[in-house]
C-alpha cells in the first residue's frame, strides 16, 4: 500500500513539474507574433502600366451632309468594308432644284458669252474703221501736200506773168478743196475712234457679265457638288448606318441621321486606351507597349506611345472632367494612343484590347515583395505614455501623425520598422533605393500581421507553406 501511494505521489509531482514547464513556456511565448519572411535581393524589374481600350484607326472621318435642311439619299455607291480613294463619289443626295439652277446659270453664261463675242466683233470692226479712216487721212495729207506744191509753182508762174489768172485761181481752189477734204477725213478718224471706244466699253461690260455669270455658275456647281458625298482620303468604309431613301439631317451631333458613313485610314492602326490618373505620370512618348486583342487570342502585338491626352476623363461618364456635372472626386482616366505594328486586314475598329506600357526597366536592383510595404504613423513607432500626451504641443502632435513608408526587418527575434524609399514597381516586387541592405530579412506575411504588427514586437519565423485539409477554404 505504501508503494502505491509513493507511485501516485511521484506521478502527481511529475504532472506538476510538466505543468509548470508548460506554463513557463506559454508565459515566455506571450506576445510572440508568427511571421513569414523573405530576404532582400537583387532582381531585374520592369515597370508596367496596364490599361484597356479599343482598336481605332489613326485618322477617320464621318461623312455627313453639307446641305441646308433634311435631304433624302438617292444613291449609295459603296458598302461597308469597301476600300475607297480620295475624291471618289460615295453617295448622292436629292438635288433636283440645284441641278435646275445650275442649268439656268450655264444658259446665262452662254448668253453672256454671245453678247461678249458680239461686242468683241463690234470693237474689231471699230478698229478696222479707225484704220481705214486713218489711211484716208494719210491719203488726203499727201494730196494736200501735192496741191500746195502745185499752187506754189502756179504762184511763181503767175508772178512771172507766165500763167493766166484763172489758172492760178484754179490751183488755189484745188488746194483749198484738198485742205477741206483732209479736215473731213480727220473728223472721220475721230468719229471712228469714238465708235471704237463705245464698242470697247460694251465689250468690257459684256466680259464683266460673263465673269458674273461664270461666278454664279461656279456657285451653283459647288452647291450641286455638296449633294455628292465624296471620300476625303484613301481608306475603308467602316460604318454605313444610312440607306437609300433615308433622310440626312446635317448639324445634329451624336445623331445617326447626320452621318452617312465613316471612312477610316487604316494605314496607321492605333489602340486608344484609358490610363488611370495615378499611372499617367509614368507614361511618356515612344515607350514600348505590348497589346493583346480579345478577338485575337494568344497573340501579342508591339507598339509605342504616340499621344498622351492632357484632359482628364471621368470614368463613369466618359466626358472631360472640365465638362462633367458630377462630383470631382470620381475616378478619372487619361487617353493614351498607341501606334501598333499590325497588318491592317487583321483587325477592325472597335475591337477591345489591353495594353501593357513599359514605363521603366532596371537590372539587378535591390527589391522587396510589394506586400511587405506598410505605413505607420511616427507616433506609433515611439509611443508616448498617456500621461504625457496631453503635454505635447500641436507641432509635436502633427509630427506624431506623420505617415512613414517602410518594412519590418527581423533582428534578434524582434520586428524592427525601417523606413525605406522606393523606385519603380514590377509585377510583384518593388525597387528599394534606400533603407535596406542586400540580404536583410524582412516580414512578408501574413497580410494581417503586416497590418497589425508593432515595432519591436517579438516574432517567430514560420516559412513553411500553408497546408489545407479537404473542405477547408483556400
């Protein structure tokens, strides 16, 4: 019986010792945080900005009506998908009245041309009359000169009493008659010139009427041409919402009735994507881009940034932020255009796409996993006793609320917060420019631990992969 009691007492003592040991272990482990860690290392980083959008031609034009008022379509000469050349007539609108006006103007031009031709003939006739009259003047001048010579000889003979008075008087009469004839011829020249000037004035008036009639005809032709929808560039018909017989109404924005068709220049194909406002500062011209198109799976197309929008676009409405009537706190995007190296017959405008813009590439840089980064207030790192908080001045209180970006480094079994400066961000890692050294052991998990762990907290490293039993949520 004594032996039995001894064994029982011994067992109780062992249990007490084991309980004491277990309790001491638990007490020593109180406040210890289980963490996952990783070492700071050097890797190659590529910073990407991902944005979605759609395929668009670099240049496209909506063909509408240039006419006044609603006008029916009488003919469409192309179909969607057709290639067209610059200047090609694509469709025609009803232009009965305009064609009639043009014919009337053409008739007016012909009438004015006829009047001008008659005036020109009259002026030519006047030139001929002037020439004939001038020739007669020259003839009469010569005749007068001859009559004066004869009169001079007759006077000499008369003075020498070798010529009878009646003969001398006859020579005087002939000279006077020749002078009168010359005077009459000169007046005929003046008359012919006056008639020629009148004909020239009539010709100038007729020519002005011709110019006026031709200007009216050009105007009528231009009006008629506005009833023809003409391709302004080489391209492809990408949209043809109208049919023959439907009415085009010009001047109404965002209305299908104002657009006959859309012509796209597919020689330069672009991806127009919307980049988040937090990423747009990293996007620069000529940066390389990888674009995937939903309709063409398993293929990636190369491109480069050729245009960056300056105006923010409200994501919910798609309008410029300056024109939006909604809250300015809504998420905003910026339009970025990417020129693609892709065959034009492989895509169609409007296809959805995703662009990955390479904003930076660095080799062998110090990096950490992105999830290791956390933010703490300065006051959380060096807590002030409650009894002393009321004595802090406003500047000290503001400094205590300053947020610091950093990571927790495991050192001597404790988690030490260390402020870091970061650089470019890769898919899973981020560059560290200061605050850490190669090989430092940092806390990388779990997410809850990184959010709640305190500076100088005791930690226990457990990097074993998590196991899940059947039926447990992953």
